[in-house]
C-alpha cells in the first residue's frame, strides 16, 4: 500500500476534508483539515480515522501512523502564529 492509496481511503471517508498523506513502506503521516473534526477531541478524531484504516493495520500494510487532524479554524490559528 502506498501513500496515494492511504489518501484515497481517508479522502473517501472524509470527503469534506483536505487530506494529504506522506511516507511509505507502511509508515505514514496523515494530515486532514475539515469541519468533520469540529467538536471532537484529539482521541475521537484519531478513532474516526483509525476506523477507516484499521483493516490495513491488521493486515500489516500499514504499521505506523502519525496524524495531524485539524478543523479549518485550528489550521488558521497555527498558520497565524
């Protein structure tokens, strides 16, 4: 599984989000920004993404994931600082 396949999985589940995926060889950085994360704490956001990729983790296709999951307002705040 390569980064473009991971991106397709996450993008399909979170169609209102901007998604980028970097990495390879089973290790990925998933960045997603969208209103889907409004009102969710960090754990709930990660659980939502893990629900999409868990079968690929279980198969061994993905074995390390770092996530950066933001609302649009949070992204604006980090860019402003």
